[in-house]
C-alpha cells in the first residue's frame, strides 16, 4: 500500500537527500560531488514544502517529486549554501555552473523539479502516483499545465511521462556545459491539465 502526501517531514530529510542524489548524482556528480558533500548540500537545501512524497504502510520513503515556484525550489539552495558546503571557490564555480544550467521559473506552467523512486519500488506505480499528485498540486495552485525537463538519454523516464500525457515541446542543447554535466541535451515536456 502506497500513501502519497504533500511535504517531506524533517525525519525523512536525510533519506530524501539520499534518494535525490541516487536519482540525479550521475547528472550532477561532477558539479555537486563528491557524494558525501552532495548529501550534506541536499540535506541543507531541501525544501520539504516543495514536494510530494510516497510512503509505504510503515512510513518508509518510496519516492518523491519536487516542484519549483516563485518562492523557491525543492533542491535549489543559494550561493551561501554552496559556499557553506564547498568553500568560497568551490561554491562560486558550482553556483555559476548550476545557474547556467537552469535558473528559470515558469510563471505559466507548474514546474516539476525532479522525480525519483527507490530502485525496489520502480515499476509499481509509485512514479505515476507522484506525477498525479504533482498535477493535483498544479491545479490547486491555479495552473493549467505542468512542465518538466528530462535528459534526452533518460528513455525510461520519458516513456513514463509520455504515458502520463506529457508531450515533448522542445529540446535544449547544453553546448559546452555537456562536458561538465555529462549529458548533451534536455527535452521540455508539458502536460495540459485543463484548456
């Protein structure tokens, strides 16, 4: 039995950081690694009020989906957070790289900021349930659509998003940043929730 709810309780914060790093470490590892520092960073910056989570019947975290609003994002942080974890120089170059990768908030569409599911829970409907919760949250906030960006090579995630009604609207190439992040492009996908 899976329960989906809004918000990540403080007691699950570290598990949330671990799950987020497990899902996105390959993409962010060169910038936010090594792993021990990345986990400290995510534990520091995660906004529990900017996500939905899936729990099993005993309260174990199975997955989460973050979102971004004008108030902040699930796993964004600030330059000060980067400096605190990586030092002045490390925080500076990491902040510049992350800023160049993604700094926008979409005022017209609700922006999903990462979806991750534990390996044993994949293929059991947890990702689908989290996506539905994100769509529900978008409607509550008055949005007519949800937007996400996915790495071009992440075929499994793209297939899930397509099954859930998301349509690719553009491809964004990273240019020289591809060497730093380890992927060449992202695909923007949008799901209309109402006309």
